[in-house]
C-alpha cells in the first residue's frame, strides 16, 4: 500500500520515528484491533488507535450512553445521552480520522459469539467492567491465539498487562476464578475518578501498537499497577502457572463458558498474594 500526501502529513510524527517509519505505519494501517467495551477504557483506546491510523477498529457494546458515563467515557458527548455507545463512538472516530474503518457490533460479548467476533482481528482489548466478561475475553483469546491487552480500573487505581497466548501468563494464571459476589465493590458502588480510565486506556493503546509493530517490551508476564493518589506505578512480575485451569499442563477449562455476572473492574492486589 502507498500513502497519500495527506496521510504522510497526518502520520509524519510516527514516520519520523526510526522504530516506526513508513514500514511501521503501513503495519498500523493494515492492523485490525477489536475493542470489547466502548466505555471508560474503550474510549481512550479507540481514540488513540484511531489517531495512530489503525486500519480497522472493531467495537462491541450493547449499552447506551448515560449521563453518568460522561465523567470518564470521553468518546461520548452530552447530546449522545440515550444513544447507542458504538454508534456514538463510530461518529467520533470518523471525525478524528476518516482513514479508519470502524466495525460496530451492538451486542453482548458472549460464549456463543466470542470466537466469531474476534476471529478477523489481530489484537483484542479488554475494556469491560465485569469479572465474568474479563475471564471470557481471556479464554476466547487463548483458544483463538489472539494477543490480549487487559485493563481494569476502580476508585483511584488501575491495572494493565498484556497476554500473548502460549508465550506468557494468561488472566487465569493470576486470577483463577472471579471473586465471590459482593467481595469487590463495583464502580457504581465505590466510584472511579475519571482520569484513571484515560491513563490506563492510553497505556492499553500503547501496548496494542507495540504488539502490532513488534517493538519494545510489552507488558507480558508483568502487571503495571497505578495509584492516582500517590501518582505511583508499581510493577508486579508474573509467570505462566503450570496449574492454570486454562493454559496449564492439565487444563480444566477446555471450552468457553460464562461465570455469573458480578460488576466490577479491578480485582484487589491481595488476590495476587501481595500487599
């Protein structure tokens, strides 16, 4: 493929980077990224991937825009309240970069449709707000062999790490099962400072670009935790668990299924066995 003069100007700051250049920008333009959730995390992810020139962005979300979303879900504006999130998101992405093809799916991501949805895509982004959905995305990406960038947020904290199936620890290596219902409060119950969604989502977008370009050191086998109150990052080393129920030596999870729904985005650090 070749770029127009307008595209060369648009992506000039990328092309100037020796690690990207014209060849890397072509990789970006040919890449397909699937974003599960067009909310707090999906918003900055989609905006920055669109600005970068990702060829195709897939967005799945069955929800509509609520007034309470606008404090952190920057893809949506006040006139969008009551509208489909994926349609609102598609409009904003097109205004930012008409080069990008946006495929929208006004649907829930479920065990019955997950494999079909992620099949055409190169990288998957976890932007959901329930543990069952996070486990489902992890399992589907493992079975499909798709790189996954996980993100989670709650109150003043966020977390991000990347998973390359067969090469690094998966989500179940770290959190084998969702926490019992009621153990971890939801964002609706505990709150979330909006800017944390932007910070974690932007790191997720960075991870996706690194995976597409094959550059740098992705956040595989290490979790990056962020505490906004201290403006502090902490890195937690992980490794593949041979007893993992999904990717371990003797797996119990051999097909997709859905855990009972419990809304929340960030499992407590204590679940990692750390303080």
